[in-house]
C-alpha cells in the first residue's frame, strides 16, 4: 500500500511540473546572451519613448517592466542594477530632475520585488527537484520490493512442492501428481527405494556426509530417469520414482534400469560409500481402483518385504493381503506387550563330554487370545518391520535373566542364550539397555549368551562388530548362530569378539548321507572353531547316530529334538544333572510346544520403564 501511495504522489508531482513548464522556462530558462540582448533592446525602446513627451508614461511603464525582467533574467545582481537604474533615469529625465529621484525609488522597490520573486522561484525549483529525486528513489525502492516479493512468491511455491535437501519433489507434490494421473487414467508405476544402513553412515561419517549421499543418490536417479518420470523424496532415506505410461509388461525392466544407479559406490569427499537398498514396485494400468494413494502404499509395502541389496520386489494382491494381516499382527503385538502375552520356552544344550545340560536357549512364544499359539516365524518379521522387536527383545532378555537367577538359587549353574536381531544390535540404545538388565539382576554376565546370525555380520559388518565389542565390554558372551549360511570370510571371523559358534542344522542333517555328505565340512568347521578358541555347538541333532558322530568329531555341545524340544522352565528343571547322552532310552519324549502348564514370569519391562 505504501509503495502504491508513493508512486501516485510522484505522478501528481510530475503533472505539476508539466503545468509549470512555461513559467520555469520564462523565469529561468533564457540563455544569458539572449537575456542581455533583450534587455538592451527594451532599454533602447524606452530611451526613444522618453524623448517624446506624450510617450513618457509608456516609457516609465516600460522602464518598470525592464527593471523586473532584468532582475528575473540577469544571473548577477550587479549586472542588472545599472541597467535598471540607467533606464529609469533616462525615462524620468525629460520630465524633471525631482522626478528622477522618485523614479529611482520606484526602480529600487521594483528591483527588490524582482529579486524576491527570483529567490522564491529558485527555492521552489530546488524544492521541486528534491521532491522529484525523493520520489524517484522511492519508486526504485518500490520496484525492487515488488521484484523481491515476486521472487519470494516463486521460491515459496517451489519449496512447497520440493525437498530442500535433494531438490526433488516432496511427498505432498508426489501425491498430487498421482491424483492427476489417476484422473487422466494414465498407466503408472511407482518404484520405492529405501536405503539400508543409512543410520550407520550418519553415525560413523557424520550427518553432512549422509546429506551429501542422499543428494548424490537423487542426482543419479535424475540422470538415469526418463523425461516423463518424476522423482520424489518420501522422507528420511526413502525415495520414489513415478514411471509414467508403463504397464505390467515392461515396468519391471524400466525399474531395473533405474536401480543400476546403486551398483557403484558413491564418492563423498574422501569416503567411498556403498549403498544397498530395499526396492519395491507397484503398477496400475490406469484403473486406480484403490485410488492414487493406494498405489504408493503398495510400492512401499513391496519395498518393506524386499531383501536388502536383493532383487526388485513387485507388489501382488496376495502380498497386499499379507501386508494387511501384518498390520493387524503389529497392532496385536503392541497389545501383547502390554498384556504379558509373550512367554519363553527353553531348549537344552548338552555337553558331549558329560552328557549333561550346560546351557539353554530361550525361545519366545506368543499366546494370542484369539489365534492361539503363534509361532515365532509368524510374528518376528512383523516385529522387525514395526520396530517392536526392540521392546520384545528386551522383554525376552528380562524374562531369561529372571529365570536364570531362579535356577541359580536352586543350585543349577547354567548359562542362557538369547537371540538378537540386526535391528536390535544396531539400535543406538541397545548396549545400554542390556547393561541395565544384566547388571541390575545380580547374576554373572558370563552366564548370558547373545546369539547373532552370521548373515547379520556380513550385511552390517563394521557397525555390527563395533556393537559386539561394546557388548563384550559388559562381560556378556557372544555366539554366531547358523554358521555356514552367511558366507562370512575367515578373516572377518577372526576379528569378531565371539565365544561360541553354532553349526547350522543343514550341515548336521547331511552327516553320513549317501549323497552330499557334510562330514568333511563339519570336521573343518569344528577344527576352525577350536583353532579360534571357540566353543562349537551343533544345531538340529535329531538321531543318536548324529550325536555319536558329532561327539567323535569333538563337537562341544549338541542341541536338537533328540535332547529335548523347547519346553517350559518347570519341565526342564528336573533334567538338570542327568546324563542325557548316556543311554538313548533316558532321553525324555518330545513335548509339544503348549503353554498350558506355563506360568510366564515377567520382569518390569526396561522399555516400558524408559517410557
């Protein structure tokens, strides 16, 4: 408003100047030479008229006019004084000598008035020029302000639809584009790329490197995408690419070409950063039955189900049903933690030297109020995706430590093994939570064994090893589970602060088999484990022949249905101290995993205490 008012004032002032242009030109616009000539001409005319008696009044009037013009036009005051005085004297000379004095006085008054008029005109002209300069400057400021406001409006509109870090579309803009495509019934595919291990990059190299990595990924996607494709950042380390005009037949090929940007590591300053991701694809041939938001949800669901660094996962209706069931399961898991529906069963590990139980593995089970007994394979994956595995893992550790303390009070010196997932191990507060549970229980930390899969150490190697050393500092022991399935290198195995190695069941199953006998592999694994100073455990032992052969190979501990299924703590207690390998007839019959006789003992949850 102020800028518009200033512009209007300047226009009014310019109009006034235009109207006064004649006056200005008349008063001060004469060239000095022209003004002098005109004054001399008028002086001569006045002198001629003064010689004619009848024309004396006219000569006097002309002399007065001459005095005024001389004051107005002549630049110097002395220059016109003599001209005016001489003209008036000549005008009054023929009349009388006394009239000359009166004429001189009149001339002086006229000269003063003329000087005053000239001074006022000069002052007014200066004020007018200053006002014009002022309004001109205000006009420039107003024009600059308008340009800045226009630029700011453009920037606000741009950043309202773009991600500030990567300068690609944001989630809201992507949703709008998908709505437009749905309205136009355009065949569309959505590719979701979720970077894995990005938190480790931020922790190890700093958030600046992490930001540069995201920017570099977005730039690679832009260079590889087609002109019709849209790239958006959904948030965090997750990106989406909208593939316009694709159908089921060739959407996968287009997506695979885009994903080649992940093949080469990223060069961020002095760092060479490899990037692995989960990638999911969903395609709609133009029907958009579930709406545009459903297509993005399907692609995100497919990405969550994909394997890190693996092939592209394509959404299918069956996968959608599984995803819906998974969401329901996640909600039920939250309730299970609150209602203490989780409980533990324990499977014994028997020494080949003594034939007695030396350790147990704690295995979590879920007694659902409607579904009944839910096996771990059915809910652990859902807990991993939702992040609830963190609270579940700490609850399991609390229950296992509580039971271990009860056994110790009864005189049984055992150790208990608890499984740890990749999500738990890489959680920043995991080590502190383990310290709180173990140290507050009063038991010897050496009696607690944390088991990790070999694949975890391969996929998240450096970060996992750093966490393992922190856990070792707490005094707990560490084990590699399912050894032989993760393709870890021997050099990497020697770097790990582990105490125990568990040979996978798949190798035990093939001991002595006519084809594909694994005896040589198991022999090598046992020798390697002992060479590294590790306790070697064989999993999945189901026959006396397997137990005898593993004992002959100097395997330290055996675990499997032959020695006992997972069972309640109350059922396992009477078996402590018995020599289970002395006579196969003394081995207890397998028990079904029923929680009917189980009374779970639950400590207050550390996770709940933190809340």
